[in-house]
C-alpha cells in the first residue's frame, strides 16, 4: 500500500462553509474504506440523510452536534460519534470556533448515487 501525504493534499469546497479532502479513497489505492477530513466553519450544518452502512465521525478540533434520529448529541476533540446503518442523521458545528472532523465509511465513494439518501437538502460536492 502507498503512503499518502494527506497533509499536502488540497482541500475542496463541499458545501458553503465546509471544505474536505479524501485521506483514503479509490484514487489513493483504497479498495473498501473511505476516510474524509472536513473543516467546517462556525454555524454550518449538513442536512438530514442516511446511509445503508455505518458511519464514524471523529472530532479533532472544535465541537459538533449530531442528530441521530430524534436524539441530539454533542462531541468535542478526542470524541467520536458512531452512526448505525439506516439511521437518519445530520450534523453541524457548535460554538464560536470552526471544527475539524474525520469521517470513516466501510465503502468507497459514500456519496455516489444510491449510497446516501438525503431527506433534506442535497448531497455535497465531493471532488
């Protein structure tokens, strides 16, 4: 497997106030796992959606809220949110600071057509 210098990868706009970069993806040689880094400005949110597979959110900096079904959780640095398959969820930044989070999915291209269902809003830009 190759070594990926992800610190040097450029970020791309995904939504207003959110940039991303793929740390593990097909273009890096991954065959079954995706890892995405997001930097999210204060006050941004991702609309409610769900996946057919589990999703893990690791908070590296800042604070986020996450709604899983009817439950609203908060997480800060060193904490993670585990989202079960088929669970409607949304997330956003909490407080006055930006957040940096990592997302892990057990699939490649988690936003490809048919892999995510958006109950509100639209899927993000992913390249």
